[in-house]
C-alpha cells in the first residue's frame, strides 16, 4: 500500500512509502499528483532526515520503557540502573 507522509510544519516536502520501502521523497504536490491512489498521512511537527545511531540497540536494552498502562506506578520516562531495579523488583512479573 502506498502511503504519502506530510508534516504540518513542512507541507512542501513529503515521503512516499510503499509497504516497508521508501519509494520517493519530494514536493508534496508532485508526489500527490503522481500517486493519486496513495493514502495521505498528515503529521504534526516537521519532516526532517533521520538520524542513524549505531548504538541505539545498546541504549534501548539498558533501560526499561514503561507501558502507558504502567504510567501511574512507573512514570512515562525510561528507567535505568538502581531506580529500575528497585521499581521492577516489587513484582516478579514486572521483570
């Protein structure tokens, strides 16, 4: 399925995605005209190039990222180190 992504703060730029593949990048008007069957997704914010962080997996694995359903007990920010161990030790299923 073709999806055309455009951001509110950068309406002149768009990204066309075909399934899991990047199909095209360019002006929104041109991509929309060339692919009228594409589903349009409008996002808040700005559309910018991505950042590749080769250490991303290691950083994510060192923290516990609370589920939104746990926000009342654990908060919404990632938990690291001793604080994570203390909060997660309260219930074996939390680990």
